[in-house]
C-alpha cells in the first residue's frame, strides 16, 4: 500500500499514535477479509463487503494523513 510513501509510513507508525492505530486496523481488516474469503473464518458475502468498505475508508484516511505529512509533496498535483 502506497509504495511511494514507504519511508514516511515507517516514520509515522513510530511517531504518530493515531496513524499507527489506523494502519494497524487496516492491516487487521485485510487479514480478516482474507480469512473470510479463504473460508478460514465463516462469513457471508455481505459481511465481507462491510469490512471492505471500512478498510477502504481507512485507506482514504491514511492517504490523507500521508499527503498532509509529506514534506516532498508526493502525490500532490503540480498545477499542470
């Protein structure tokens, strides 16, 4: 997720408790969804969709935090 922000992600995970918690929740949801899709954990398609929406919402939040914290302006429009 967001390879252009790999270093910044590492930095924020250690320096920003809110970012770290969101990142961990995103990873937990990813694993839970995978377990459901693989049949390891019983679920319905609707339950998986709810978790996928939550995961996408977290990804959007994480991206916003990364853009706000990025000193190099990765992912920002250059105005052209």
